[in-house]
C-alpha cells in the first residue's frame, strides 16, 4: 500500500478523528483529575497511575479504530467487511458538536480551577513548608534581640521588653511578615552573618537595636538592614523620657512599614499607636514580666504573673498586663491546678482584658484562652481567637492557638495546616514542632511525627522531654530497639515523664524484677518526692508484681497507693489523678468503683475529641485488669482506628503487660496483629 492510499484508508476508518477525540478527552480527564484528586486527598502516585493509563490507552484506541468498524449490524473486524459494504462516517456537524462540547467542559473546568485557586489564596493561604525553606518576602522582617547598654545590668529586661513591644506593634500590620521573638531570641543582638540568619528565618530584612536606660531617661538606637548585600536602609537614635517610650515604639514600627512599602489601614495605624498605660512604674513592671514570656520553667511563669499583677495594681486599666495574667494562670490550670479558685483567677483576668481592650487582639486572645483552657467551650474559643487574629494578623501564637483548638475538636488536618502556617512566622519555636509531631503521632503517622521531633531537636537538642516523646513514638510504632537507644541517652529522675517511659520499656521486655529494683532504689534515694509521684510508683510496683505472677506481694503496694490517693483527695479532675482512680481499684478487684469512676471520667472528657478518647483508653485498661474482656475489647476496637492524643496502637497491645489478663482472647490477638 502506497503512502497516499494508506493515509486515505486511515481517513476512511476514522483513525484521525479518533486520535483527535481521544487526545481532547484525555486532556479533559487529566484536568479534571488534577482538581478532584487533591480535593479528596489522593496520594501523588494515584495521579501518576491515572496519567500512565491514559497514555497507554492512546495506541490501543488507534489499533481498535484501524482493526474494527461499526456497521449497521454492530462492530466487525475490518477484514470481515466486504468492499462494497458502506462504513458509517462521522459527519462534520457531529464531530464539530463533540469537540465543542468537550471544549466547553474544558473551559468550565479551567475557569473553576482559576477561581478555586484564587479563592484559596484569598480565604485560607495555608502553606505546607516552613519559613526557612520559603522564599523571602520583600515585606518580611525579623527583629533581633536588642542589646542592653545600661550600666546597671539589672536593666537588661528593658531591652527585651522594648523588642517585644515593637514586635507587638508590627504584628498588627497585615501586609508584613514578622518573625516571632521566640525564634529570634537565640541570636545575638549584633550577629555577624545577617544573610544566613535571614535565610534561616525566611525574611528579607533585619532590625537591630540597642537600649540604654538611666533613671527616667531612655536611649534607643535602631537600624533597618536589607539582608541581601547587608545594606542599611535607615538608622536612628531616640532620646526620650520613659513616659514617651510608647511613641518611640510606634514610630519605629511605622518607619519599618514605610520602608517595606506596607500600607497601614486606619485601624492598623491606630493599633500601632495604642498606649497601654500612662503610668511609667506600671509599664516598667509589665516589661519585667513579658521578658519572661518565652521561658518554660514554672518559676519564671510565676514571676511573670507577679510582675503583671504589680502592673495592674498600679494601673487597673492595663489591659495587656491582664491578658498576660490570663494566659499564664490558664497554663497553670491546664497543667494540673484544676481548682475552682484557679479557674476564677483566669476568668477575672480574661474578662478584665476584654472589657478594657476589645480592639487590639489581646483581650479576645485572653478570653479565647479562658474558654479553651478552663471551660472547654471550643466553638466560643474559636470565635474569640479568630477576632484576636484579625486584630493582630502577624501573631503566630494566635494562629497556633486556633490550630490547637481545632485539634480539640477533632479537626486534625485543619489543625496541622494552621500549625504549619504558624511555623512560618515562628520557625525556631520548638513548641510548634513538638505539637505538630504530637498531632502526627496521634494520627499514627509515625514517619511524619519522627521528622517533626527531629525539627524540634535541631532547635533544642538537649531537651529531654522531646527525646522522651520521640522514644514513645518509636515504641508506639513497635520499634523497641530504637526506643531503647533513645532512652539510654537520658538519666531521668522520678519526677520526669521519661522515667515512666524507661520503666515501661523494662516491663515490655518482661524484666519485671529489674524494673522493681530500679523504682525501689530511686524511691529510697529521693528527697521529699511529690505525694502524687509516690502513689504512682507504689501502683507501678504493685502492677509489676502482678505481671510477674506475685499477686500476694503486689497487695501491700496497691493498698499504699490507694491510701495515698485518698490522702491526696479525689477532687482533682485531672486525667493523671483519674487514671489512678481507675487502675488502683481495678488492681484491687473493686469492679463497682471502676465502673462508677470510668463513666464519670468518660462523660467529663467527652467534649475533647483530642485528649478525651484517652479516658476511654484508661477505662479499657482498667476493665482488662479486671479481666472483663468484652468491655475492654469493645472499647479497643473503636479506639484503634480513632486518631487522638497518644493513641493506642497494636504495638502497645503486644508489648504492654497490663493487657496480659485478656491477651489469650482471639479478638485481642487480632487487634494486636502486627499487620495492622
């Protein structure tokens, strides 16, 4: 067959038209898939397989078009059709209509994709990369720690406070990207390699400064530097009285915005110039307090509260000080001091902050944290925190708080996206990375969790609590060897969370006597250990003896733990105390007490979809200790597919001896199967 007749035959058999139609339909399908697959969170390989299948189908379609024809009697092989038999041809009109329909659908998809992309950018721009890897915005800045040039070294707090106050003002300007003080505080006030620091923080500009305080006089030096090329944009010295320091902070913030070509709205300009107090002594006490914001120790948090209470004693209308009191007292509440008196302290501070300043973010933030920490009113807390974010769009703590509230609501994907966005403005805040790791761990996404723990450890390599959490993640995954390697790096004391992890590994290895000897020795050496820790240790000793088959030796320890818990009082509704209220009576065989405590515990924690399921896990353990297989297993079946804080895993079921009383049940063995 010569080329001319070959091409004529291709045309006669509609091969050209099939090729064009297939190509157009394939393009349309790929465009649709590129929109729909991400919407349904399909993994990347699905798109690759889809495109490969479409590409593989193209030559197949051409072969079919050549080898088969549609006749009035149905589809036939081309060789079976007689030369005089007419083959139906596609009319130009039908073909044009087909192409027009496909093109219309394609244009519709394209318009939808452009609109959807634009809407996502306007409504919720949530990046998935951290600030160090992101491209530096021209309107981005990091304010490095200010040097204290005061002769009196006790005035060092003043430089920290001025830096923090300038950042607070910058946080009100929506067009700027501002790095949090948490991420900048590790740098020197005048470091050498600004370009490298800017790269690490993901910014284009650096503000350096120094503060000198002598009596009621203050000198503030600042200079704005473009990191690329280390070029100085402007520098200025302000000599003012302490009563005028607010004006200096506002002027610096406005000069930065002007230099970075960020336009201020009327509300932003008013917020940047807002004066919190006109009483110098109150402001001084407040600066002493906020200099302690980013420390982790309980002692420093108590000092922060003390200084801020001094500030509000001098100026009861000082809203910012009331806001910091609410945040610090709220942390004390959620970390264990869950009394009515403590909750009342948080409520008073939050209400004062919101009443005195409903317009600048701190008041709504304080009320949001009160609703979050103390009342577990998550929907109402979100309303307040969203208002705070609108008033201070560059405050990563507000964004992180919104993410953590959503985590309590069980919206883990949204929570993670918000935490990642917060990390862009606070890339060296280890707490953000630890919370991200904890979120992934709760979802049982172990590689992601371990990667986030590594990010946190790159910031705080000596933080034992992070190492302990990473070891627990390995344990939850079933990698006992990796967990043990990490635990061997630590030397935890009785009051450290890592201590329980080390004992747990020994128990999982069935080294009961070694664990008993360690606890007994450490208890004997401890000087005045907390009563709660002593009760936990006595319970643990009893459980270890039971696991070793020595129930008679376990009884004295369990009775001691029970008496100690009664002495502590069962009024504290914290999960740690409630867990003892379940496990001690379970080990002592007091079924009715376990059932009563478990029902109240689960009902009390039901609103919290992040930590709340932990109450059910504690109840399942208690029922397992009692040997109540049906009740324990009915809870386990649901929990093993539910994401929540420190979620149970099949590895825990296999390794933890607490589950030994129901271990031989085939239903339990199926749940603990390594293939899960």
